[in-house]
C-alpha cells in the first residue's frame, strides 16, 4: 500500500471507519458499483495496469464476492491494494468523502430489476444516484467520468430502420421497461454534467457474459441451465463478454473522445443459440422446449399472481416477456472504428464463463 504523506488530515480517515481510504496527491480513480460483474473486473484490470483505485462497496457480503473473484483469477494480493470505501450513491455525505483527490470516475453502480414493483427504487438509484455522482464530479473537479449504461437505454427504430446505433432516437411513445427508463434518465444526468463542463463518455453494453456472479444477470442463465432449465425463446439481442466491456471503458477513458457514447456488443444472437452454447459448454442437456409467445403471456400473469400472494419478487414482467420474442440488432461499428476495439466471440466468452462456473460452484 502507498504510504501516507502530505498534510491530508487523519480526521478524514476517522470519519470513514469502514474504509481503507489513504491520501493520494497523484492520479486516483474511483469506481462505483465495484462489487458487481463489470465493476469488479474493471477494478482488477485497473490494478493490473498499475492504477491507484478507490472502490465503493455497500456490504461485507458483496465485498466477499469480489475477493473470491480475485482469488479465482489468482490475483488475490491485488485485492489488498484497493482503497475500499463503504458508501452508497444515495448517501451524499459518505459519497462525498469518497471523492476526495479523485481524477477519474467509472460509474458502474446501478439497480437492475425488471419487477414493476421496483419502479421507484430503480428511478431513485439509477437516476438520482447518477445525479449525485455527476454533481460531486463537478464539485470536486473530476477530470473524466465514464458511465456504464445499457442497450436498454438506446433509441427505438422507425419503421424503415433495421439496426440500432448511437444516433437512434429514443421514442417516449414506445413502451419501455422501468429499468430502461431509469437508465435513459441516468444518461440525461450524465449529459447534463457534460453541458456543465464535465468530460464524459457513455458505454451501452449488451447482455454481459462473465464469471463470478451466478445469482444475477447472465450468470443466472448458467445456474438455471445447469439445474435443467429446458425452455428457450427465439428473440434476438446484443451480447458481449465482460472483459470487452472493461476494455471499452478503459479505452474510452484514455481517448480524447469527450461527450461520446459507444454501443458495446460483440454479436447479435438469439436466446435459443446462446442457451444452447451455455448448455454445451456446461455439458448438460440443451434447452429443447420452445416457449411460444402465448406461453410467456400466460407465465407472466401467473408470476404476477404468485408474487402478490407470496410476496416474492417477480421473475417475469409483461414487457420482459414480450422482449424475449423481439429481434433487436445493434451496430458496434463506432467503437471499432473510433477506439479500435476488437471483440471476443460469444462462444469463447461463454466457454470461459462455463469453465469458471464449474470450478467455483
């Protein structure tokens, strides 16, 4: 760990008993959402690049997941080099302390949910939380902010268009999930910061594949298929490996392309093919029962009733059920041409994640 020097007051450290904050008077990077799939891989890569990293976490349990991920990659000593700060993007006093002496911010923190009951929580965390990050970046003179958004926040195709790119316009008349609306709203806060003089970049990744988080996101697909899940749909969306998302974040931050957004999608692929690839990589039974649109229409209604009666979280909403049958194609030409990013293939990403799943579960 770097030594404590200079006049940086020790009272500051005492105010944050759950952190390992130490003063720096040189390049320092802050990562929000550091205990998620993207954030944890980003922190690891930054440390391997010999960067000084301060990272936000909310609970010891979430911190344990990151430690396990570092251990899986054989990089456990690097975990001790992180300045871990216990904070929340909705807790401004704690968040404010984390911003001292920060030059760059990677904002990866977000609530991901497709349960309509979480509408208010989504808007508060994703929009208000991002506003807090933007405001503190401006107040503390942060040089650059890179925000991890989602393809869900991209625009809607017109009748004569076939592929979504960075210029596709958002149509407020089109039905969107609460999650998509919250990420779009968060982007508006980032663009506000840009108008106020903050150097920003926005990354819009597709469904992210990577090891270490088997109870959420695409990681849950590995868990479910390993347990014998047998259904598939034929909808198409964008997919990308977590290491490519991290690479896009770092390369966009290092570039001079201020005020830009980039679609980060390695391939547009059907759920049917992706689930098949996961099953083959895990060497388990391939999902072989096509969930037709009318079947998912029935399921989300039953799921809603069960949720109301039992109090458990919804697993499928009306909008999500219909998205599973829609075909969305995304153009990754901009990031390839402007930043020179080359993507790993989805089969390779799935195989790596499947091997990690088998080793860690």
